[in-house]
C-alpha cells in the first residue's frame, strides 16, 4: 500500500434535541464573546432556538445558493465592522457556504472560527472546501477551492432540526450526501481509509432515507422519525468526511459546472446526475462498485442506487429544474476540463454529451 491520508481536525457533537446547550458549550470552549449568526430567513426560527442566550452582536440572513461573490463581500463587511470573534451558522449548505466565505483566506475576517449547525444533509460542515459564484457570460462560474481556514472548528448535529425539512428536500439532500460517498470511490485522492468512511456512509444513508419518506413506513412516531434523521445525519457526516479526503471526482465536477452555469438547485442536481455517473464509471471501477453493491445490499451498485431512487421518488431529470437543452453543448467543454485525470472511465466529448443528455432528459438507466 502506498498512500498519504490526511484527517481533518474538528469537534463533532451529536446532540439530538439538545443543540442549544451543545452550541453554548462549543462557544465557551472557543471563548468567543461577539458572535455573528448566519441563517437564511427560512432557517431563522431554528437559528433563534439554538442560539438563545449567546452573545450575538450581528444576525445576518442574506444567504444565496452557490454564494455569489457580492453576497460574500457584504457579509464580510458586516463581520469586520462588528468585530465579531466567531460565527454560528444554522442552516443548509448555502448558509454554511456563506460562513466559509467569511473565514476563507483573503477575507478581512479570515480564520474566523465557525460553529456549524446543519439543517440539511449537504455535508459542507465536514469539509475544508469553499465555493463562490462569479457572474459570467454563460450564467455564472462556480469556483471551488480548499482552504483549512474554512473548516468549521465544531459541528453540532441535532436531528430535531431536520423535522421541518420537506420530504422532497430530505430526499434530494440525502442524495447529495450519497453523492459524497459514491464520488469518493474515485476521487483524485481516494484511498482505503476514505473508501471505508464512504462505504459506511452509503450503507447508513441507503437504510435510513426510505424510512423517513416512504409512505409504506406508515406514520412514524416522533421518536422513530428522529432516530432515522439521526442515522441520516451520521451517514451524511461520514460521506462528507470521505469526500473531503478523497477530493472532488467526476460527479462533483459535473454538478459544479451545471449548478454555476444554470443556477440549478444543488441537491436536486446531485440526485439526478449521480446514477448516470455511477453507470458511466461502474464498468471500469469493479472494486468500488463491489463495495457500493454491498453497502446498498444489492446485486450491483447501480441496481441498488436505482432502486433507492425509485423508492424515495428522487428527482430524475435536469430539465425539470430549468436547465435548457442547448445548455448541454455549452457545458461539455468546462465539464471535460474539470474531470480528474484518474477517472475510471476515459471521458470525451461524445460520452459526456450523451451523459448530460441522459441526465437532462431523465433517461431510464440500465
Ligand atoms: P440550501 O442550503 O440552499 O437549502 C435549501 C432550502 O432549504 C433553503 O431555502 C433553506 O433555507 C431551506 N432549509 C434548510 N434547512 C431547512 C430545514 N431544516 N427545514 C426547512 N427548510 C430548510 O441547500 P443545500 O442543498 O443544503 O446546500 C446547497 C449548497 O451547499 C450549494 O451551494 C452547495 O454548493 C453547497 N455545498 C457545499 C459543500 C462543500 O463541501 N463546500 C458540500 C455540499 C454542499
């Protein structure tokens, strides 16, 4: 064996129905006294409930998906002028993304410690990856990068914050989490350790997601729903750790190009594209797909993912989310340029055009 694995250092607190106490403990641990809370308007009630009693000097709710640079700049100005010494972000990946934009190198408040309280399964809280979108002639260009300063110092996971998630978002976000696990199998720094995290993450997610949303589960009691959200959070965390360690593979590169270019909803884009990438790479990634098949408890990885998608009624076509058909031709070149050289299946203009078309139209996967 020859590989170099880097583990990221952060505190991870699971505190179902106890986020407020856990966040207060993390703030005490930091010794922070001037907090900025970042939460989108839809997340403000959740944020108020977990930050009660804390020394908050600024509340910032201008959160926009894919973090446009001008939105990041306004938040940085607010944080700098208020001389905040830590940020608590309560919300989905867009909210965590804005907190990361505050803390990243080059910001006037670079290195600001982040306590992240996730309310979706996006997993950004467990990665040192930032994303910013700049306006451009083809819609927008999403840039991502790695910076140790953006890794939250603490994560507080509270499954009760997931109870307000609409089922469609639970599914799409759960698939975003699955995508971290699947793409980690062939990410540029994939190794036995991050594959282990990824496999266990996929196993837990595949078992838990249907229990939350499938009608056949019957009406679950609050305790059971909390239990399955807890499991999903745990699986999403493991998958995000795997992704952060293995790096962005083909799947994430495609989703970043499409998301930035056509302003597509992040989680739904992942849910649609993932099975197409798995089908594309599976013939040339036998070890990875064996692991995934076992994680899904299925005859093959693709059958497992396809069955899960059907069970939870996950999104199937990019055209349903506003991607124009002629956008396929525009996207091919940047997608080809972004896909890592170690991708199991060699990419070219024809096979990427076919993949994007299949994902756009929602073609059946075989
Ligand atoms: P999101 O954060 O945009 O949230 C989607 C919607 O759901 C928003 O309107 C939000 O306010 C609402 N919402 C969030 N939690 C809720 C809850 N518990 N109840 C009710 N409504 C709730 O979407 P997302 O999919 O979580 O995150 C997408 C963003 O995260 C993208 O910009 C993506 O690039 C980024 N992301 C980054 C990383 C990384 O490692 N840097 C990883 C994953 C995602």
